[in-house]
C-alpha cells in the first residue's frame, strides 16, 4: 500500500492517459442525477456528489443482458442450437465508486462466484475491472454504513482510494492492480506528512458524521422460525406498494429472471433484473404462488438480507448501509426500523 498526491486539475489528464489502456467509467451528472458513464476526453467527470441514485452494480450485472441466442429455422446449419452471445470484457477502470458500493460487490460476489457455482459473465467482468474509490467526506443523513461493517473510507474491494483534500487528491494504492494503475497514469508524487495527517483526520471526522445506526449484534443468534412468524410483519408491510424501488436501487440485490424473446425464427435468451417484491416473482408454471400476499414478499426481502444471508455465509448482513432504499421509498418504509425489530425480537 502506498500513498501519492495529485492536484485535482490533474485528474482529467491522468484519466486520458489511462484511456490508452482501459475503458474508463466515471460519475456523470445528467438531468439532476448522477450515474456511471464512459469518460470522455472533454472531461465529463463530476465527483461532487453524495451518492448515485442507482448503484454501479449494473456495470458487472447489467439490468438486461443477452446471454444466449438461437435459431429455430430447421433448414439452417445452426437450427435449434443455442449459442452464447458474444461479449467483450475490456480492461476497465471505475472511477469514483463509493466505499459502500465497492463493499456491495464483495457481498454479491459470494452469490456469483463460489466453489459450487460461477457466473462466467460476472467473473470475467470482475477480473477485467479496477476500482478507484472516492471516500465520503460528507455522508448523507440516511447513511448507516458504519454499523454494518462498512464506512465512509472503507477499503474493501477497492484497488485505489481517493481522499478529497480540497485542492488535492491523496491517492492510495491498495492492491497490485492499483499499483499498476498508478504507474500507467504516471501518479508518482509522494505525499508529505501534513497532507497524510489531514487524510487520516478526514476519515475520523467522516465516520463521526454518520448519524444513523442499526443494531446487528443479535441477528446471528435468531432462529429463522421465530423471525418468520414474528408479529410485526403486518405493520412493516402495511404501507408498502410492492413497487420494487428498494430492490432495483439496492447494490446487494441480485435476483434475476430468464426470458426468451423470438422474432420469426431468431431468438434471444435474456437475463433481466427481477424483484422479490413483484407478485409474479414466485409464480409457478402450475399457477401456484407460495408468496401471493404482499406481507409475504416484504418479509422475504428483509429475511433474506438480515437472516438467511447471515446464516448461510456468516459474513454479516447483506446490506452496506448506503441508505438508498430509505431515501427513495415512496411510502417511507425504513430498513433501519426493521433492523431494530428483528434484532430486538
């Protein structure tokens, strides 16, 4: 691990240099919202944001993705043969990712890359990507990352961390990938002791600014049936309209559906994001639906994140405290309250 320093105005030129080798993706402001888009030579990057509305999860796990293609023309040499849709996995750099979103990649990776199953598209994208994080100087009021194993300057899953020091960025390489990236970007000026101390103080101040917290200390010991049959689920679900906003914004949700779309004799097999909030999510071909009621679907969402995931992987909750679901829920369902209910049962 090594620390370097750059002036803020140098960042654009550094990214231009990296574009010679990498596809560079950075936060861009459009129509009042920030999202991750390809970096342009003109310098469209904007790092003056608290958090993006949508997490950068879609960079590794696209919202809609063609995975296979097939031909139903029996006269064709490829008739009735399913082939993988060709894809490119160029070396990529994601600039300005928040520590909570980087931590989310680590949590989701357990599902897509494990000893039993490996999703080839996720794995190849992960291998091709280098993550440059941007620490949070001013966390949002809905953030509670420090109580779920994360933090404004958490370094997990990052290759490089940026500390915003007003006129400068302190640039910290965290992995071999990160060291290689800084060399290619010609970031080689050592940081002085004063700016190093300022960066350390910034981390401490940012953590103290997190005003929300959630209890998690008793979740591991809870019995599934006790939580499943808890009396508070009707109250939690009462306002919910099953819109799915929480799951589509969440950086740790990974549910998807597979659909075939056919035009004449040409077909595509497509993977789309799905949500446990939707009534059709568990609908069987027989017509039976094991979760036909709204309260059952709401319970599933929270049980998975705060109980099933905890039991199965023993790595903490499937939540990084980004606060998106709290901020954007149209009926003010608050996961922080559910933490308290489940932990205190």
